[in-house]
C-alpha cells in the first residue's frame, strides 16, 4: 500500500501576483514543500544522509485547474511510487473549503551517489514508501 | 515561420538553494520571464489589453537536465505555436558559455474573455506569432 | 492598549539559501505575511476597500539575531501604533521551541488616497488598532 | 577612496505583486544581488573562501521612495565602508530612464570565523574595498 502524506497550507499575501491570485511558481514551491514534509514524516532524510545520496528533480509537470486566492486554505496530498530508476511523486492541491482540486503535479526524482552518478532508488527508501 | 525570441539572464546569488545551485522554482520563473519578454517584443500586451483578454497558464512541464550555478550566463530560447484552443510555448535554457541545454519547458496557455470564459487564441495574436 | 497579533509559521525547504539557513529576504516575507494576518484579524481590509485607500510600505528595518533552520517553528508577534502620518509595525520572530528571538522588524506604512496622495492614517483604522 | 560598483537590472513580470508593482521583498533581493556582484567584482569570494570566513547580514534598513514597474530599467549603486566590527553597504536603486531614486538601503554584515565566532572585517577585505 502506498503512503499518503497530507500537508496543509494557507495562501499568503506576498505570494500573489499582479492578477491578484497565486503566482504559477508558488504552486511549484507548495509541491516542493509537501515533498520535504513527506521525506520528513517518513524520516527519509536520515537514510539519505547516512548513504550520502542526493535526490535530484528531473521532471516537473503541473496542471493548473483553479486559481488560488489570498487566505485560501489548502490540503496537499502526496503519493510516491518507484518507477526505476526514478522516484515519482503524484500530488494534488485541494481547496479545503470547497473540496475542489486546484492543481495536480507529477515530479520525478533521481538519486545521485557521492560521485554524482545516477543510481537506482536506494532499497531502504523503496521499502519505507511502501510499508 | 515561427518567431524565436531569445532572452539572456545571469543566475543570482539569492536564487541558489541549500544545495548551492539554482532552485527548481527559479527555472519556472526564468521561463515565465522569457514569455513576458516574448509578449513584450511582439507587442502582444497591447492586443490583450485592447480586447480585455487574460492569458492563463494551464500546464507547465519542465525537464531539468543540468544544474545552474552562481553567475552562470544563460540564453533562453522561446518559440510559440497554436494548438487550438491553446497557445503553446516551447522553451529551453542554454548555458551561454558551454552551449549545453540546462532545461526545457512546454507551457500551455488558454485565453479567458472578460467573463472568464475560455476562448480560442485571438486571431490577432495567432497572426503575430506566425509573421 | 495595543493589539498584539501572533502568527505561527514553519520554515520550509524551498526557503533555504546556499548557506542552508533561511534567506534574508524570507524574513521580510514572514513579517509581511504577519501584517496581512494582522489586517485580516482586525478586518481592516474591509475598511481600506470601503475608502479606496492604499497602504504603502515606506521603511523596513530588520535586525537579524539568529539563523532560522529547516522546519523551525516560529511565532511572529506583531504590534502596531500610529506615529502620524505613519502606521508603524513592531514585530519579532521568536523560535517556538527555544523562545529565542530570531529577528526584529520595524515597518512604516503610509496611506494613499485614490489619487495616490499621502494622507493620515484613516481614523477608523486608528480606532481599530487601539481598541 | 571608496569603491562604487554599479549593477543594472530590469524588473520582471513574476516579481510584481497584487498591486501591479514590484513587491517589497524583491527590492531586498536586488540589493543582495548587487552585493554579490560587488564581492565578485573585487574578487572577495576568493579571500573569504581562503580564510574560511562567513559574512552574515545583521541589519537591513530599506527606504522605499518610488514604486518600480514592469520592465523598468534600474541601476543599483553600491558603496561599502568599514565601521568596526561591521562591513556596511550603502546602496540605492535608481531608475535608469528618469534618474529618480526608487529606494535606498543600508546593510550591515559581520564576519564569522570557522567556529562561528564574530571577528573584525578581515584586513585583506578592508584593503580591497579602499583601494
């Protein structure tokens, strides 16, 4: 069974753009934040640090479905699967009040070893995300 | 023939992340900046304002190929085509010194009229990008 | 008696700079976010919108006292006084766990009317912040 | 005689806020960028790295005088003096077209040695900024 981690966030005033809604790049920040939370919740940073591995983003695909406005309360859902040699995150941002999905993202990461050579997803991490 | 607009940019110190290279979201900022320059060079803002149309990003897909480091000089190439009802940008960031491509992006935009109803790419804009 | 509004925040991964701690500009973002929350809590946006006034920042002074690290939990305290013609915010960011102050800020705002002429702090706002 | 370094910058679309002009925090980014350029131009990073010193910002004071709008061309002037134990930058952002100053900043930095103990401005750096 896949782990699902949820992260809550409230849209902030300084994140708005000249159209008065959340700037495109901020969605990417939110998805990144939720991935840090995913790693943190499963204690994956400890594993990464122990093996001197470096996760690197190779692909981001975001579909924007609804605008996000000031003070909107959001829930980000993050799933994660292995598609060798990648770790693939599937995430969505839902408006907490309306339940409507504002954006979806698929993000691929690859792991580099200490010589910056691409390697498979470390086995310990593969296990953690499937427990 | 398609219009190709090039934009030059130098990576800045405050754009680096905790790994010491350019943060993922900053690439998205760079691509967005180059699209503003594209619109500006072709004087498309005048057309958009005249018709009260609003271009909205619906899809961003970025492939990260090389890291970008402090003070790297970059050239962003931007092409633009119509795929009804979308306006689709294909862009890449090249390292000016090495010639190597650091990232590619495909971005879809849709136009909204003043009632926020999706419409086809306005004819005047379709013409401008193909002259 | 002065109103004190507190805002809680957790430092995020994408906010770190190349030294691995929170970038200087992000402190300014946090202080701005807390001022938006202050306005929101006292329902000042309603007053500002009704009178077509625009609050504009004229001065920011930040003293950085401690670094902020990934996932640090922070409490921002915001006070606000009138020093005619300015509205002056005094804010600090405290580490929730250690109680230590990480930064202090003094921010001056002036109000512009619909013709962009500087005016005194609107009386309704002056009253709200002192109740 | 003091070194004066000038840095040119053009305001970008993604840097605008919900009022349609440059967000407050972006000014701070611009000033920081100009300080990186100052260090780079005088080759101070080489000295800092050689001695394992870390410059840390302790104070930022920005006075906002004019709004900055999309595509405004700006010139940032940066001076630097020693006020022991600090290195103090005095900077301003001028609009290249109108010559009007949009903002001024005073920023204090202190140097930390490899044990994170505050030290005086390293003599080599003191000399470089006064040549």
